[in-house]
């Protein structure tokens, strides 16, 4: 008896099934398109953002002032500057700073190291990072004396 009831049931019509498949395919295409376009726009913003560190003034054993320049084609938002010894891999001091740099402009950022002391005649890697994820690293060496 049960077997006869199952045979009498009908599925959805082929027309409705085709329409459902087309709707699912269109929705998947729209989602894929929007995801790809957002990826392209974020990559293009990062590609237009470029900064560099031109020089560093060593103020004391606990402070320094890097000269950050925007060489990109859009205004940049400086997010952080970190310093580490040239021979070690991890950052020893990261200073969070939110400063905006217009295209072609220089920005002198005075930074104070709270838990780190600079050593004379030592190479340091200084890294500046923007809010788009772009970063620039440069190696600078302190002089024989630090004021």
C-alpha cells in the first residue's frame, strides 16, 4: 500500500525546475561578480598608495624622526611605523600613528620608544605601513653617537 502512494506522487514540473536552476545560476553569477569587483578595487587602491622613508634623524637613544614621503598617486593614511634590529626578524617597537600624507608631501613623524633603547653604530630596519596594507622598509644606521 505504501509503495502505491509513493508512485502516485509527482515531482515539480520540468519548467519550474528549469526556472529554479536559471535563478540559482544568475544569483551565483551576481555574487561572484560583486566579490571579484571588490577584490579588484581594493587591489587598485593599494597599488596607487606608495610611501617611502627618505631619511631618519636620531634624536636620542629613545626617540627618532623618520621623514616619510608619499610617492603614490593618491593620498595615503600612515597607520604605523616599526623599528627592529637589521639582523632580527621581529619588530622590537611598533608605534601606532594615524596621519594622512597628501600626494608628493613629506611628513616628519617624531617617535618615542617607551621600552627600547637605540644603540650607536647599529643598523635598524624601519617599516612604515599604510591603512591599505602597503608597507615600505628601509635600513638606516645610527651614528657613532646619538644625542
